[in-house]
C-alpha cells in the first residue's frame, strides 16, 4: 500500500522528467525527452525533432506552418502525400485517413506506407526514393492557423514512436 501511494505521488515528477515542453503557435504540448530537437531548417518549420529507435533507426518529426489561411486544403495535402508513395508493383498505396475530434482542435490524420519520394510537390526524383517508409501526418486546425505535423522514416521507427507522436498532437492546449 505504501509503495502504491509513493508511486502515485511521484508519477507527475517522473512523467515530467520523461517529457519536455514545446510551444507552437501559442499552444503548448510536450515531446518525449528522447526526441532530439534540432533547429528548423526553414521559416516554414515551427519545430523539428529526431526520434531514435533501439534498432539504430530514427523517425523524423517536422511541424510546418505556412501562415494563417495558408497551406492548402486537407484534400490537396493528402493527395500530394499519397502521390509521394508507390509500391514496387506499381499498385496504388493504401491510404488511411481518420478524423480526430477528442481534443480541442479538429485533427485529420493521414498514413501511408511504401516507397517514399519525399519532396516538394509530387515528390523527389525516383533515385532519391526510399523503400519501406511510412508517413504519419496530422493536419491540426487551430484558431491561430493550420499546423501540419509529419513523422516519417522507416516503418519500424515510425511505428515505435506512433503513440508519443499522437500524444504530442492530441495534447496541444492553449
């Protein structure tokens, strides 16, 4: 009983030590302490993180903001992201689109797996495409503007960080 009470009392401190705060467009969330922050590589990026995995892989997380009212519609973004993926046999990639309404903002989640030609527009050149990749993207519609959060990398790496990424997005608060 005493150990249970002690564990309950220490839980907030332990959780705080395992996460670090971040503010995006005036909204607060936390990221796992294991995610390494790096300087955004452009003015359109609010934040960038690298999330290592125990197998030596990593997932990359980028949060974009193009300006209030900018960035395109949900449909135009999901169409572009899907076009960046292919299957070895040429068949269309599976697209999983879900809407999340449990938080304070509407969130659209898009998921893709396959050979990823990440880049502007329809993607990068075929020579730069990487097989066995996954993209988990969130379109977060806030009163301050739409944020686009993406986690991408090898399927196993993205899968390993799926729950922390979802918590990061769903826990945005004023």
